[in-house]
C-alpha cells in the first residue's frame, strides 16, 4: 500500500497537538540554496505522547526542532510546509506572538546544559528571566522558581536559587534546564539529546523525571536522540530520519520487534553488547551524505547493501506495513520478510584467557588535590580524586574503568601516564618502577603508553594539518629520525584507521567527529605503544560511528597485542569490548574482576545500580543483564570527593546500608577467579 506520508499520531480522530506537513528547510549562502537539511518531513504528536526522532548526526533532527520554534541559524529559512500547534499555523504568526509561543506553549531542552546556562547569572535569575516572559515577576517569580526547582528534584531549592551553574553537577544542570523549559507551562516539550553527555545513573534520573512530569501535565514530547536504549525506554512512537528525510515511522513495539528500513536495521546491527563479543559490529559503511546536493533516488542507496539500480534513480514512496510506514523500494509488490533486530545474536564468543605478565601496573595510587583559601592560600583540605587504586593491564586485553562522572576515572588515566603527578602509590611499566622517571626516561615511557582523549576536537591542534599532528609525536619522542620515513608512516596509519593518505593535508575542522577520533587513534599508534589509555572515546559518537571505532580498536588490538585501559560510562561498550572491569566510586575501586563475572553476577550494590540504570532494548522493565535484577538505579547525586562520607562512601545512596557501613570502610572480599569487591553486604548472584 502506497502512502503519500507516514501515519500521524493515533489520536482517535482528534486534532493532534502538533502536526507537521511537508516541512522543508533551506540554508542560503550568497543568494543561493547551499543545503537543504530538512526536506519534506511529516509528523504528528498527540497530547501526552512521546515521539522519538532517531538518526545519526547530520540527518537533520536538530534543524527540524529549531524549525518548529522558528529559531533557524543564519541563512536558514522554512522553504515550504506547515507547522500546526493545537490547530494553529505557527508559520503565519507574527514574530511578536511567536516569542510568547517559545518557552510558553513550546518548551525546549538543549543537549549541553553547560553551554545553555549563563555562567554569570544565578540559577534563580535565569528561571525568573524565563518566567518574566510570561508575566510572572518579583516575589511571585521567586516563589515559582523555587517551586519549579523542587518539582525537578533539586534539594533545598530556596538556597540553590542563589547558586551559579558551576556549583551544580551535570545532572543537576540538566534539571535546571528542565525547570526553565517548564516555566511557561508548555503543551509541547522538545528535548534535543537531553542525556547524551550524562552517565547512566544521572541519565536514568533525568528520563524518569521527564516521564513523571509528562504524566502530570499531559505534555506532548519530541525526543531527539541517537540512543536506541533511550528510545526503547521513552517513546510511544518512533521516526527514523536519514539525510533530511523520514524513512520509517511506527509504534515503539512494532519498530523494536521488526525494523523495516535497511538503515534502521543497520542501526540495530551497530549496537555493541555482550552477545556480539568476538565479532565485528555490522556498522553502515561511510557517513551521512552532505545535504548540499540533489538526490534523484534513495538517499541511503550509496550505503545500502540491498540497493539496486532503481534505488539510484528514483526516490521511493511510502508503504504501509501493518502499523508501520517505510520509505523503501524493497516493499513494492513483494512479500515483506520478517526482520529481527540485529541486536539479537548467537551465543556469545568465549572470553579470552587471562595473560600472566602485566604490561602496566598501578599499585595503591592516590591523587589528592589541595584546596587553598585565604590571603596566604593555606591548604585547608584535599580533594581525594583517587584514593588507593590498584589496577593491572595485560597485553592484548582491555580493562574497562567504569563509574559516574566525578568518581576519578580520568584522573587515574592521566596519573598512569604521569600527566598528573601521583600523591602516593607506585607505577610499573613492564615490571620496572617508573615513579621516579623524569626527563628522557619519562619521554621513553610515553613511547610505550599513549592516550586517546574524550573530545578529539579539543585534543587536536586546529592550526596544524592532520599529517603534522600524527607526525609530531614521532619527531618529539625520537621514534623515527628520517622525515621521509615519518611521512610514509603517517600515510600508512591514515589508511589503517580507515582514512585516505591524501587527507594528511586537511585540518581537523574538515572532518566529522568520528573521523577526528580516528585521527587521534592514528596519532597514538604513531609511536608504536604497548598501552593505550582511552578516555571516553565514544561518548559523543553516533551508534554507527561508535561501531566503526570499536571495530578498529578490536582489529588493532588483535594485530599488535595492545593493552587498553578503556575509561567509560557506556556499559554496552564494556560488555562488548572489555575482558576485565573495575568499578570506581568516589576515588576507590569497589568491585573488579573478569567482565563476565562482574557484569553477570555483580556483588556490590553500586555495580548493580549502574547496570539497573542502563536503558535496555527489548525489556519492558529495566533489568540487569546478569543476576540480581531487583536492583534499582541510585536516586541521588555523587557526594563531593572534598568531603566523602564516613565509612563506606556509598552508604548514603545504598538501599542496604547498615550501621557498620556508616562506621567502617569495608575490606576486600575475594570471590574467586580474580573477582573481588569491597562491601559489608555482598549478594553473590542470589
């Protein structure tokens, strides 16, 4: 059955809260259309419904959201289409009226709260500013701001109104953004990647909060994300967007049971997980095409393994398949195959055997940062970022270091590379104590241990060409004296990480995020290290780009016997990549051991809470992949490492805490096969 557009929200015949028809957005440069990032989008959202807009970066999701509020960037204009909110055409409203719609009838939560909040204004002043747009001022505004902070779960709201954004954690800042979005009592809430930069526990809190507020107010919600787990947790209906077009829509249950479009199925195939260990992730090749050209045929054709001649020449029509709608030539006049999501895989590959001789050891590592106050800058305390951590990395193995933001993971990585001087503890490289290494000895150590940072754009010099960036390490560390040999090595490395040698002449800004991270990997490989410390290397990447990078890391490890210290809060990546896991909480390791033991039979309540917080596909309730599925995500924020709780640091957030937990820090308990933990209340796979 052909359709002119995908199905709208099932609103029982009533007018949907939001209705978008034929929306097209053009970006003009020099009097001509330079790009068309949104091209003919149709969607509808009912009151109380969440519509998830899913796709890779560059597909047009955020531009669609900005078009709904008429907040397009410079040069952007709505070329055609209709946007109706409660039946009223927003494109016909004068700007003076539209200003009251923004933040009033439509609220918006942006992706990065740190850049969305004004750093020189108190949180209360910023919420009051939003309230003033809707006629609430003075004492009423302060009372309402206090009520909003309380509604989004911020403790002691009257006091926190006077705090600045830097005094809030990432999750708390996102809660402030939600409070500001709710200030105008919106009918529709647009949430643009609201949890992308948050760790799993804070993500779970924010998602639960959004569900609670939506149920109380009956709001419609447009949720923009590339995280299939979040979609499974939140959405009523799903729309998959690719290169400016919707290519599939349908109810959540139908979509996750049988995604129809080849692009949708590739997104599932690219998901990491324990069931796919030992096998490459089936990520779509290439990248989303630039939208500065016309597409005579299907926009996904150049990346689609099922494409045929017609896909290149003719744009596909919509077809109804049950409750779903799909835009693909494969569904014209043929029996529709049942497509299981590629997240379901055969039996997991066996875990690799433990290696005997570690290449890098960290013993009782501590990093304490002094806190100084007063005119004489006297030390009044210490931030115990790392407090007695011991880790061991073996060749050809990956140790995942997991935990919430602020627990000290990155500090461990930097201290292991001696980018930060440890306060106490010992570092061993190949059995040699490197604590006292300075000067040339330290430079020699850094030929062996390299680091890939979280943000490749910030870690690559924007004024240097990519070839010079990769070559710089070889020259400075004396790895290769001959300049011609270095250049040949750069070309070889670019090809090895999936880029072409002629890209050496480009600058970092000319690459996508995934390509920049590949360049960072090539730079680390240039000096032939034995250990690579990876600090959240996939946190800002789409699922397909993440899959490409993980495949590359697996291949390089198999070829070269590299040891990885993989710092992350993405537990699906840990399940796929890690051989061993160490769980960190407030500067200390609370559980560690082989990945299959820690993830399938977690002993520490904090590990169980982390696993419970992960939104999982195909689960009606969020449950752990291992035993002990009765655990719940932690409900409060991480305490300050400046003043950690007495006794077990986790006891204020632990549902099983007793008096002994408040008095003494638990000793190490060995569970066998290298699995150990620190807890007064271990439930060992009950």
